[in-house]
């Protein structure tokens, strides 16, 4: 007797892979994404002397959201070209 339970539909294989394999691949992708953004933001915060940001970025894992916010807030402003008079 085969009983179909709708709540278990999320655990069906995706592209022939079991759920655990898909979850592990997704976790690896998110870890790499977070690691890249975190390294960039930590480097920039250390260079700019922002100790509080450096500590927060080092402690909290936010899947790249907090590092992206830091990078957007403290990005370098493009130098305005002064017209020679």
C-alpha cells in the first residue's frame, strides 16, 4: 500500500539526487558565498580602522548580508573631476 503524504513531497529527489545531497551542495554554495563577502568586508573594515564592524563581521554569520551592507555603506566615493579653469 503506497500512501502519498503531501508534506513529504519536499523530500522527493531533485534531479535524481537525494535530499541530503542537494542540501549539502546548497550549504557548500552558501558557505563559499558568505566566505568571499566576509573576507572582502573584513579586509576593508581592518583597512578603514572600523574595529566594531570588524568584530561584528567576524562573529556573526549572515550568509553574506552583513558584509554586503558594510561594503555598500563604506564604499569609496568616485573622485569628482575638477574642471580646469
